[in-house]
C-alpha cells in the first residue's frame, strides 16, 4: 500500500510543471482577451461599472489613489499591477 501511495505522489510531482505551464498559458491568453475587450469598450466609449467599485471612485475623487488601489485589490482579488492599471484607467476616464 505504501508503494502505491509513493507512486501516486511521484506522478503528481512529475505532472506539476506541466500543469503550471498550462495554467500560465491560459492566464496569458485571458490577459490578452481582457486587453482587447478593454480596447473595444474604450473605442465604443462604453463604461462598464463593476459592482462595489463606488468606494474606489470615491477615493479617487478625494485624491487617495494608493488607498483606491488597495480597496480595488480587496474587492477584486487583483494583483498589484492589475489593480494599479485598473485604478489608473478609472482615474483617466474620470477626467
């Protein structure tokens, strides 16, 4: 029984790099699609308000950009780069 357990563990360890590579490829593709969608929405001048982001907009109006990025990350589980870019887009769209 122990040998079977070890074999399963070894098989999983050997599969990890393949799974990680595939996940990264899917993430890059999703990022490209999102950028294209953002360009299309911008070209059509369509603003999509995400639920719960009113607090982020309020912080931007108050000039608290770093706090807005922090709140955006909490609301969306975005990483720092993604949150910064999103908040900067919101700030630019605001005027």
